[in-house]
């Protein structure tokens, strides 16, 4: 329930042509101010002013990412309800709406092309690594199975890349957050999540080596093929632990120890796989415990890598439940 003047304020914020168009665009997924400016073909200060009014009224949420800002529909509250109610009633055949949609699709295609240019640079390593992996599908199914059919409140995917884990695990969480340091990877992730209609996940630019604990508290943290890029995976684990709520869990997918030195010299790997012993040690220091580990040997005979899936739990909770 709200006071009359508060309600009038929310209605006034939504009751304007450009602002209604913005709400309709944001109902379809997160957008940067830059995207929205291009789609609406209006000046950036003008679009920012409209967005600020919508945010002040609780209709949308702003998330700053370095020099850029992203907007999304507010996830809850009176403004969120009104925004969803209104946008569901806009005729999809309205000519202005159709034009906005078309420009939205074009903007996404441009981002995909930019990201593709980035991937083109690393394409060699991705292709090579794929032949060294076990089939991704087996690992992905195992990660989902590890959550045992539950749907947790908050799942955070560290080093989310193109957002594949957020997509695969979408049935297992109510809210998903992916963090990555690459704008190009995040552009692909945003498109992927929008295309697969995963509206309960968002991705953010961020350094996972210096995590803001306010991102949590998370029930589950996922770290998929990321730790080997860090000199000190234990430090990363301690960071991840800070995001967890009591009783939370961490799922890690990474390579078992290997001797492919060229992955270090040519593909930016720092660690040549992670051993069970190392993982036990890092986990203990971070206040975690390894609950289980599964191995997925390579199905390529030549120079194959084994992929491991570790399931870690909060040590305090496991000790209490064993007592
Ligand atoms: C090999 S990709 C894995 C992506 C994704 N987890 C997956 O398995 O599909 C590693 C990702 O870690 C990200 N990354 C590396 N260092 C990072 C850092 N310090 N902060 C945030 N992301 C980082 C990279 O940008 C990249 O997207």
C-alpha cells in the first residue's frame, strides 16, 4: 500500500511516451544507457534523465559498471508490479513498439558481432580446448545434478563468461548473478540469457579477485573453468566463501593436474590443473570442506585433459551437522 502522492508519482513517471517505451525495452532484458540511446535515437542526457525518473519512482534499477550504467526492470515492489502490468498491455503491433524492437534486435546483433571479434582472437584456444575437454554436456548435466533438483534462492557464477552456467542451472535458482571482467563476454551472456528467456539472472562486470560481499549472501557459488587463470586459487576460494550464506555450497569445475605447458605459455593458464590435495588445503584455509569430487576423463586419447567437479560446503555447517 502507498500514499496517494507516492502513487501519483509512480504513475507520472510511467505515464510518458519515451518512458513507457523504455519500460517495454527493459521488460525484455538489461540494457546499457548507450544501447537505449541508440535504440530510441534520442540524446544521451535526455535518455538518462528519463531513466533517472523511472529509477527514482522504483520502476527500474540502475547498476553502474565502470563508465557504463545498466538498467533493468525493478525486481520487486509496487513500481515493479506496475511496470510489468503496463508493459504486458502494450500492443506488440504498435508501430513505435515494432520499431523499438527492431532496433533492439539490431543493437544486440552488433554486440554479438563485437564479441565475435573478441572470440575470433581466442578462437584457436577455445577450439583446441574443446578437443581436450570431455563433452561439455556430461559436465553440465553433472553440475545440475549436484544441486539435487533443488531451487535455491541466490546462485552466483564467478567468471561467468558467456553465461552458459547461468543458462544450464536456470531451473535450480530463483535469482542468478554472473560476474565477469570481460565486457565482450558479458555482451554475449546478456544476449544468451535474453534469447533463452532466463529473466531471473543478471550479469555484471566485476573483478572476481576482489569481490563485493554485498553481492551475496549466496546459497551456491559456481566457478566453472576459471580457477586455473589464477596464480592463487585458494585466495579466490576465500573470496567466494565471503559471498556464501551459512550452509552455502561452492561448485568448482576445472582441470585435473596435467603437463600441457603450452596452455600456460600460449593460452594464459597459470595453473596446470588442480589436485585433490591442493583443493582440500585451499578449502580448509577458506573455512570450506570438499564434500565430493567427480572426474570426467577426456574422450580424446591424444593429449586429453581430465575435468573435475568439486562440491564444497561451509565447514562450520558440516561440522555442526556431524556433531
Ligand atoms: C575460460 S572462461 C570460463 C567462462 C565460463 N565460466 C564457462 O566455463 O563457460 C574464464 C572466464 O573468466 C573470466 N575472468 C578471468 N579473470 C577474471 C577476473 N579477475 N574477474 C572476473 N572475471 C575473470 C574471463 O573473462 C573469462 O570469461
